[in-house]
C-alpha cells in the first residue's frame, strides 16, 4: 500500500524538488500540489492524502492556519508535516501546537525527508525528539492545563515520559520489560486520555503542561 | 576623625572638582571684561548723573549683564556638550552619561541654562577663595617674623611680631583645610545636581526609545529580508540539488532543469545578499567622498558595463548645481539604475536629467516584467523621498503603464518651483 502525499508550498521549484525525491520511493506517491494554504482543504477532501507536507510561510493562508483548518474540517484528516527553512522558527512550534505531527527542514537530506514521512505515518515513534524538546524549551512558559485531569496511571505517565525522549514503541517495551502489545495499549490509552491525535501531540501536551520539562 | 579631615586633601577627585570650579569662574571672564567696558558708559547715558555713577548700581548692572549673557549662551546646543563633557570628566561618574549629549529640546536647554548658572556662581565663589587662601597660607609662616601677612593693593594686613602671632599660620592652615572641604562639598553638590539638571528629560527618553525601536525594526527587517531572499533561494538550491541527484539516471531531463533552476536561484541569492550587505554597510558613516551629478557619466558607464542599456538625455549645468541637490540627484540616479538591474534585469532604462530651469528634474523609467509584483517601492524610495522633501522637492515613484517610473523635482533657487 503506498502512502499518498500532498505537497503545499508557494515555490514551485520546492514542490518539484520534493516530488522528485518522494516519487522515486516505491512506497510513496505525490498525489497533488497546492501553492497556498487556501487551496489545501478542498484538495485534501478530494485526494484523501495520508500525509501533507506543508510550508510554514505562505502568502495568504500560512501553514499554521491551514493545519488548523484541515484538522478541524477534513473528513479524514491526514498527518501533517510542516516544512520550514529555519529550525529556529517560532512558527514551527505554533504549527505543532496547531496539530502538526512533525516538522522537516528544507535542508534535510532526501533520506531524512522520506524517513520523516514514514515515521509520521507509522506513528510508533517521535520525529526529531531533540528538536521538539529545544523548541519547547525556547517557548517554555506557554503552560496549559490538561494533564492533571487526564487521569493517567503511573505506568502510563512512565510511558509518556519515555515517548517524550523519543523512544519508539519497541524501545519502550525493551526498557520496561513488557511486551510490545502492552506498550501499544498504553500509548493508545494515553492518546485517548489526552485527546491527542498522535504521539507528537501527546508529547507537546506533556511539555506544555509542564509534565515533562524540556532541558 | 583625622581621616575625615585629611581624606579630601589627598584624594584626586577633590582637585578634579576644583578644576571644574575654576572653569566655572573662567567662563564668565570674557563676559565680565566686555560688560565692564560697555556697562558704565551705557549707564551714564541711560540713567541720571548721580545714580548712573553709583558703584553699587554699576556692579549690579555688570553682574546682571554677565549672568544674562551667560544664560543666553547656554542655549546654544553645543554649550551642553562642552559643559556636560567637562562635568563628566572632572566631577566623576556620578554625572549622568546623557550630560554629554546635545540639548535637543526646550526643557533640556532650560536645565542646561540652570546648570551653567549654578556652575558659574559656585565656581566663582570657590575661585574667589582659591585666589586668596593659598597665598595667605604661604605668607602666614613669615608673618610672625615680619609683621606683614597679606597685601592687597594698598591695603596691608599687619600683625604683631613674635609668639603672639603664632595663631596666624594655624588659622591659615585651618582655612586652607576648610577650602579643600568647601571644594569637595561643592563638587558633591554639583554631582547631585547634575543628576537632576543633566539627566535625560522625558523628551530625550522618548527620542532615545524611538531611535532604539527604529534600530530594532531595521534589524528585524534585515533578518526578514535575509530569511525571505537568501534562505528561500538556498532552500530551492538544496532541494533541487537533492532531487537532481536522486533522479539523475532515471530522469535526466529533470536533472537538467534542476541545474538551471539552481543556477538561477543561486545567482538571485547573491544579488539579494549584495543588496542586504549594502544596507548593512550603509549605516556605517562613510568617509569616502560623496559623488555629485558631475560624476554621473562615469556612473552611466559603469552601469552600461554591467549590462544595463541606458538611454540618457542630460541637459543643463550639472557641475554648477548646489552640492546638496547634486549629491541627492546622483543618489536617485544610482538607486534607479541599480533597482532596475536588480528587479527587472538587463532592461533598457530611460534617464532624463534637466538642470536648465529653476529646478532640477530627474526622471528614470524602466519596463517591469509582467509577472513580477510591482511594489510601491521599498526603503530606497522612502529614503529618497525623505531627502528630497528636505530639499523642498517632490518625488513620485511607482508602476506606470508597464514601466516603473521615478520622477523627482528639486528647486534650485529660493522661492522657485
């Protein structure tokens, strides 16, 4: 089964480059392109992509708004990866808070780009945990509630902490000496209790509520 | 206790403060000389005979004139710089840093005026004692032997000879110590006062804030410009090169196109970088000679070598233009030509310069590619507009029927245009 990718970037040359890089992979396929955030929602509904690679800065509707839009309105919201020129960009963290599953630098190597798409689709590990920790640390004080009331069990809290460090489900199961299926159950419960769409969102909530301190 | 008495004698600050007091007295010397020469004859004319010759009246009038003219002089903005610099150097770091800045608003000038008057009054007072006390101290040691202590003009201060006049040197030493303490205290007082009179006024603070904000905005603007131009171009280069590498064998046509795109993006990035670096350098005051319209043909040659096709019509006496007008006109021509090259590429530029009439007219126009977003002009145009306005001229810049046109008109004579 191939992963369907939608590209959103106002620069045609970037889209063409990404398309060439992605289309070479047998398991990935670019199904469409958009040049601005306004065009994305109808395209998502029409093409039903699994992943959207979304430029952060665009002329009319930027990547953050478009992300929010898609996640609120799309019938089957895809995973969203925001694409940015600079790592040190406030918008990236805003996009993660808006619900993006990860981010990619435009200077990433082709292998990293395709790996990022696969990681986000699989959902069993976190994309660039170190960079997310750094972004959270820079923004540190934007605390929001949401974890105390969630009622996580002690074991689930432990699993969430390990998720934030970037461990995959397999690695967590090895660390805690439990079966992979048990870990998957825990992760599923955590996502449900935190109302998180995916792993990234759960970790962002953990940082934002101060449950995990970036540092 | 002894330490308290003698510390001012040995500390260097006391003598720096002393120098500042003496300067205060010296400041009024020219005013005093002038008014001593001018005031008595004037009073003689203005007032009835006996009153106009009264010593007290003359002295009073001289003092009023001296202080009045000093106060008036303090309103020269540079007076503040001189006074403030001297105060900061000599009174020490208790004097606010702002003291050395020009007084740019009325409140600051009033405060400078008050400061100057206080400086003059305290300085004159201290200097008066400075003239007599050290002299009296030196001579006091001889007084018990000679019977003469001090002679001022024909007035002689005599004392009996022998042991009964031992008090004379003792009192003189105490007076000298007291003077040192007076200087020290006056210096301290002035330092405290400077924090009120020479510190930034609300208007100064506002101005400082405005300048700081402007600098910050400028830095942000440059950062954004680098982000948008060079960052963007390098992203294109990176991704296109990555893609080309991946599909080199399977899709050579794509690789070929990618190479062209990379070349173009890198070239534009260099041009943008050049521009931004130029802006960064612009803020550094240059010591290079400024170009005038007399150098414009050289500029046109340079631009033609760079590939810009310039059709120039130049009329009038260019070397005879006023300097300010001439340098500004040169900058306008330069800006227009480089903008044309930067935004539109190697397009033909029409340039009309006419210095024949009452005003200098400069018009530059170049076609703009249809697909580029035409702006109302960036910082370059804004800068031009500000400078042309200062010269009482007008400038229009903007897209006009497929062309980008800049038209400036600067009057050459007072009341002209």
